[in-house]
């Protein structure tokens, strides 16, 4: 679903066309929904084009805005039955698209490409800027995944409260845009036999700030050439009477013009990416661009171009004059820019897009399985840089102690013990498990934390909170504040901290607590962001709630569940082959019996009796590993003092 399409050619349309070509080459089916316009094709690259009613955008009679209601868009999607809905630069039609995707329970990937809020300011209608920002935030928060083209665009979206952001740039046609396209005949037509050509390519509109080129039109020994068209053209021609205006160019003519420049200038401050900068670099032309937005990621200062201070036209003129007057520097910068874009083909960029589609489908399944809405949605945990930790301490309650996961000798194992064995496979590990059944956040943040600080670990895991969250009354902000203080103290001694969100069995009776667990998980996500802790968001693994993962008491993980959690954490901690080991382990235990037992007599009634007496199962118990035990083959590696 795209806000802009043929016959109107711009950055959004160009990206969509490249995506369609790649989908066709890789054997995928595509369907395009776009605003109707005179001359719109019925198919492109094997994809049917469905045009919907539209209106012309004021001031841009060639730009159309789709007007179909969400239910009609949903009907269109239902007929095609997509796996993923791609929203190209969504705003008006994109809003209806994201609502339609929700109705059909389909993943929606929103590609942020146009800074509409900045455009409203540039057009002098600042009263609508707040509305535009609110709408952008609302739309992208409803999309399953948002793709930001640059680091600054990603930062802007984060400030608006948009989550699930990924970086996805744009490819460049390095065969079309190439230094060999340089055309000396064209340069002579421009009257630039001995002059350096300063070039611009883009829409001639207020948001592009093309009028700033007035500052460079009189640089000695240069010619200013402007490629493009738009509502500002007449005014710009009067402002810059000595500049050469070529109008709209495309295809081979555009590539020849770009390669025939000596310096490419990009003055727009609201560019989320800056595709023409890549095309200039591919053409072997150095770039001078404003130090804001997309150019920050595309121009390397003093290597392949210059970034000037936004709004400082004297700095712009100085940077352009520097390159215009130095042939050797221009050549060096141009070669560096050419080298930089060679790995950014549209094929590789679109392969990245397909990976984002797959991730969005996974996240959509997670969102659908959630029983309570999250303020901050579950986010895929990125594997950390592979490290060899030498001292690991586990904090928590019965889940980390290992209840319902007996070893052959009757001792308790649990997910943390299993994770410790995975970590020890790298060459040995000192491991302590301070978890005790029935304990709460106050216990982890109290004596367990103090003992952990004494042990000076370099890795700590914390899985706690379930016993607090099932109490009659709970203060989630207070629990989170205590836990954050504990994480900060551990981080201050140099420890990596793994925070695991508490989880519930997939039973109807657990439903009364889902909103609490969701709120606590959101709080832990915030703690991880602020402290640099490693978050294991168990909502991303909805099968953890399945009956086979729970013991006969229905409140603790079974051996299968402990194994599952251990391998999921191992994957995030970049344990070699953790995913493959997990699959092998699961296959070996595929027919493991699931004990049902006399649940009420063995588990429920004793728990109720202890609560009535004000007791807990962990009263009087000590941690199973209050000090370090060494896991490994060689005693020579036991060089860490045990307290």
C-alpha cells in the first residue's frame, strides 16, 4: 500500500518499483494498492495495481491522496490474502492500511520515508504540525514493525514513542549511476568547458530548501545546474537567473546529468534518507549536504563529502568553494563515495526487507497470542556480542531454584543450572544459585543482592516477581523501582545482567493476573533500556505457557519447560549452537511423560494451608549454591576465589 505511485515518480514510487522487481525475481506474489491517477498502470513486475479513489493534493496536482475507507481497503486485502502488508511512506492511505491489516490479523510493516511534520512547518501551516506528529506516532505504533531509513529518523520516531524500530536504508542502481556516464557534450551545452558544475537533483518545493542554493550561484569558476520540477520552479528561476534549470529528468538522461556534475549539493533539512546523495556517490561525485537527517548517515566528513551547519549558508558556500577549487580533492572524495555505495545494491537491500517481513510475521503471532495488552510491545532480544563469562550468579525464586526439574539423583536442576552448563562449555564457569522458593522482589533486592555483590560476578540472571504479582494488592511501580536499583548496583561492579520477565501457565485461572504480568514486563523493558541489562521477554515465546512445559503442580516449569527457557536465554547470550542444541534436546525428550498427579491433594491444599498460617515454602531454606561451584573439565581453570 503506497501513498504515491506511477505515473508520479519520486523516492517513494522508486522504492516500491524496486521492491516489486525483487519480489518477482525471488518468486513472491505482490499486489499494489495506490491512489488512482491518470496513466496509472494496471500491472508492474507481475503485480496487479489496484487504484482507489483519490483527490489531488493542493499545490501538487500530480500528487494524489487515496480516499477509500478502511473497510474497502480491508476487502481488497481479504481478496488477495497477504502474508504481510507493506505500508510505503504511510500517512493517509497508510492509516487505512494499518487498520485493515489489524482487522485481518496480518502483519503490517511501515516504511517511514516522508517527514510530513517537517513539511507542514516548511509550508507555513505549523498549526497542523502537532496533528501530523500525533498521527505519525499513532500509525507507526499500530504497525507491527517500523522501518526507519536513517539514525536521525529512528531517533525522531523514538521521541514520538514509536517502538519496534528497525533500520532499513535504500538501495542504489550502481549500474545506471556510474562515473562512466559523464557526458562532455552535455557539459559544453551547460557552458562549463572550464568551470566546475555544482548540481542539484530533486523536487522544486519549499521543503527541499532549494532557495539556499542562492549562496553558491556566484562561487567563482562554477556553473549551477538544477534538475527537477515542482511548484517553486518559477520563484527559483527568478532568484537564480544564472542557474541552468533542466526540468524533470529520468533514466539515462538523469544518470548522465548526475555523472556530469563536479559537486552535488543537497540543502534540504527534512530528508529522512537522501537517495540522490547515494546516486551522486555512485556517479563518482562528491557531496555537500546539510548536517541533519539522512545525510548524517550517508556523507563521511572529509572522506566523500562535507556536511555544513544547518541554516548556515556561509558554511555551505565555503564547503562548495573548497571542492569547486580543488580538482584532486574532488577526485579523491568522488572515488571514496563510489566505493562506499558498491555494497548497497537494491538486491541486498530488498533481501534485508524480506528478513524484516519474516520478523514482522513472528511478532504478529506473538501479539495475537498475548492475553493482555502491553504499553510497550514485546521486542525481539538481539544476541549479545559473544563473551566468555567466568562467574555467573542466578537470583530468584522457585523457578530459578529448579522446582519440578529433578536430576537423576533427586537434586533440583532448573533453567539456570542448565544455562550454566551451556556457558561452561566455553571453557569452565564458576556458578552460584542464590534462588529460594517463595521469595519475592524484596528478597532478591535484599540479601540475595548483597551476597551477589560479595561474589563479584560478571553475569547475573534475575527472574523474580511472580509471587508479588499474585498477591491481593501489588504496587508494580515500587517493585520495578527496587529491581532497577538492584540492577544498577550490579552494573556498577561490571556485571552483565539478564532480566527475565515472569510468565504464567496457559490456564484460564491465570487470566486474572495477565494485566499485572503485562504491566511488570513493560516495566522490566524500561529497566533494561535505561541500565543496559539484557532483557529476555518471555511474551515472545508464547509456547512457554503450553501444558507440556509445566510440572504436575501447574505453577512451576517441568523439566521440558526449564530446558526450553535455558536454551532461549542461551541463544540471546550467543552460546554457540544454542538453538541447534535446544532442538536436539527437545527431540531426545519428545516422549517424556507429563505427570498429572493428584494436584489438589499434593500441591493446592498444602499451599493454601501455608498461606493461612502466614508461612511460605521457602521459610528456613538456604540457597543450594550460596558460593561458587566450578563447572568444567579442568581444575587448572579454577582461578577465581570462592567466598
